[in-house]
C-alpha cells in the first residue's frame, strides 16, 4: 500500500510587510471566534472543523442552543426554539400551580423532567444568548477586533441572524448548512451542493407542481454562498498524523490490509434493514481472503436486526474485530491506519471524513437513497471518490483519488470574503 499524501490546511493569507491599518484598520483583524452549536455532534463538528482550519482552534468559545427535554417537549421540536422555550415556561407555571394544589390535598406529585435535559455534558458550555454575545462583540471590538461567529444547525439560525442584525459592524457571521430562506441574514453561508437538488431538473420532476413554491431553496446560490461536496469536519493531515502515533500500539501489529467497516442506521432519505445486512455480510465473507484484518463498527442507531445478522455470521471469525461503542473511540485511529473503508450510505458526515483520506472507500446501500442524498452519492461516483461494495473487490489492491478537501477550501473562501470587507484573519 502506498501512503496517501494529504493536503495541508491553508495558511492564513498574511500581507507581506503591510501594516494592519492599511488592511482595514486594527479593528478589522479577526483573532477570535464564537461557535454556536445545537448539542448534536454532527453539526457542531462542522463549525469546530472550520474554526480549526482558520487557525482559531484555541481561540474560540462554544455556546449552545438547547431545547427543553423530556415529556411533551419531545413532540415540540418542530417549533422555533424561542417559541418552544416560551411554551415550556408556560407549561411549567401551570404545572407548579397544579403541584401546589395537589400537595395541599395530600396527593403525591411526579416531578417534571429537568429543563434542557439537566446539566449532563453542558456544565462547561454557555447557553447561547444573543444579547450577551452582541454586547461582548461591541464592547471588546476596539481592543480585540471583530468577532467571527460560526453556527450550524436549524436551531442556531435565529441566534446567528440576530447577532448579525444587532452587531453587523463588529461581527462576521457564517451559517453552515442551508438556512433555507433569507440568506442575506448572514455574511457567508456554507452548504453542500446537494442542498440545491430541489432546483435541478431531476429534483423538479419529483416535486408536485403545487408544492414547488414551498420546497426550499427557491433560488440558485448567490455570491456569498460557498458550495461544498460533503460536510465539513475536523480531519486533516495534522489530525491523522497525531492519531497514527496515538493508536500505533493497537493498530501496527494487526495483519494488513486493514478494512474498516462502518454500519450506521436507516434514515428518512436512506432506508435499509435486514436485506442490506445480509448483502453486506455476504460481500464481507467474499473479500475476507484478501484482508488481513476487518474491524466492524456499529453506530448507536444501528438496528439490532442489522447488527445481529452481521454478528451471527462474522462475530467468531478470527480476522474480524467488532467495536461495540466502548471508550476510547478508535475512529481517528481507523482513519489513520485503515487501508480501505466500507461505509453504509446514510451518513454524509462520516463519508466526508473517510473520503478526506484519499484511501479506497466502498459504499453499501446507495441505491436505497433518495432525494438530495442520492445526488450526493452521484457526485462522489462521478469524481471517482467512492465505489459500490459488491464482494468482488481485492482489498490488497489499492486505488486513490484527490481527497475531499471541503473544510480547507471553505476556509479559503472565508479569507476571500473577509478580504472583500477589508478585514483579515490572523490567529
């Protein structure tokens, strides 16, 4: 196997011998960032990955938009987060009154679930507060320069756009993932190309005419929209070199080639079940002869009927190792040490990460995907980045491609957008 040389993250564009004041003034130099997350690792990983590629990995603060959890709240996630919180407050006031009334009559009262799901995992993360972030941006801009704000996920849209509206002279706001409407609420929008699938001829054919005006986006991307192939993430050559060292003792002794298999779970746009599990098992049994080691990883959402089929056929094979979710998570070790990957088709984020390595990536179940996820897989095949997993592969025969480099390319676009505003970014 020949090692794949990964692209390095872009270096900040520093003017040669030019003082800050001639590049927009000392107040136009960004040296810090705020990340607004929604509590979901898939979304927050994109924002942190971009901040890292911009050189601000150690100079950002993570805020989080949290929703009330438990009970009826699990049915209210379709509401805007601000309305959801107001409704939760009203329900709690009603509950508190009812609780006092029942206690006065000697009845036992069940407790209401903790707001925001308690403090698990949130004790060191600040709640996203528009006024607080706006005040910080205004009050510190003269000393520390403008503030970069990076947000990802539906629940962060109203927070990020409000910060932009209230402190436009002191912030540069980036929204990752398409906000669907009013893109001018942000300085930059970074989103996969397949989010514009509804505007393609194929997408239009799949939408009934009377629904077309309700399906977003309505217009092609404008100049402040950055299109990527897949999802942003934190994986680059520096991370992989570090992971290769950290996981050396566990992976170096394994017989090669090492095939890592990621088995996820069905989604609305990519359905699969026992049939795919049987097909995957059969194909893995066929390629075992050309493998030194196979490591299979199940996701939290992997259905038992899927994992049980795979475990029954492969669990006792001496070449096969199963990871069941115990810590530490070996994912970065897999990315560094694997010779090839097999991935189920539903996860854009995971596929984007493995395709950033330049190593062979085989996909199972892409034919079950529909709508924009089908378009994503088509774009990968057209680029020669992935191949279908059929069971006829010789895993010892490597192949490669220009690795997906979306995060670094998006970071370069951020530098260009800042330059148009006569701002610069200097960690």
